[in-house]
């Protein structure tokens, strides 16, 4: 016995509603996921009030899901000492994440995001791009680029190479 047209319409309607509902749930999950991804990462940035490259670096991170709170200081060496950043790893500014990691110098936002998404042991204090390499975020000068290393700093004063940046494009 074949079902009548009315029964077929009810069954078809049920499947269409179920299909739409499942798509809507997936869209809601995607929207929640995108909202979670869109949450800013907060950084306290300590710098000199007269440093132009620091301002450019802050613009770089703020354009890449960060929200910075800037602290202009005449002397930021005490911040660096407190965080355990050895003089050989220092640069012109220091950023501190909500969970206490330090990001010294012109570390690209890409590597800060990657670092913060990883699990680190208690000896890791953060990342550093020592000095001020040409072409790093905030240090752009035309098409000039100086390859550099992003260092993973440890509390005993040692480091590991976190990333070798060989081209301008690798930073993004």
C-alpha cells in the first residue's frame, strides 16, 4: 500500500525542517566560534613617549586582534628587569600579556598569537626580537628587510630560537 500524497507532504516537510534546523545550528556554532576568535588579546605595552617605531608596532598589533594599553615611561628598564629580560635580549618596548608573558621588541603579532595558543612550562617568560631589525613590524623602511630571529626567553637567562624570519612576508 502506497502512502497518500498528504503523508508524503508531511514527511517531506519534516525532512526540510530538520535540514534547515541542522544548518541553523551549524551557523550558530560557526558564529559562536567566530565571536570567540574575534575576542581581543590584551597587552600592556611599556615604552618611551617619544619612540615612533613603538607607536608603529602598537598599530601593527592592534590591527591583528590585540588591544593594547600603552604606558609611556621615561625608563622602562625596571619593567624588563622585573620580567627577567636579560640586557642582550632587550629592545625599545616591552609588552606584557594578561597571563604575565613578556614580548620584547618588534615581535610580529603572528608569533605572539601562536605563542599564546601554546602551552609552556614555568621556565618560559616570553618572546623577544632583540634590537630593532629593519623591516620588522614597526621598523618598516621602504622595501628594506633584515632577516632576524624570534627568541623564546627562559627564566634562567637562556633562549631557544622560536622562529627564523627570512623574509618580510613570513611575519604575517
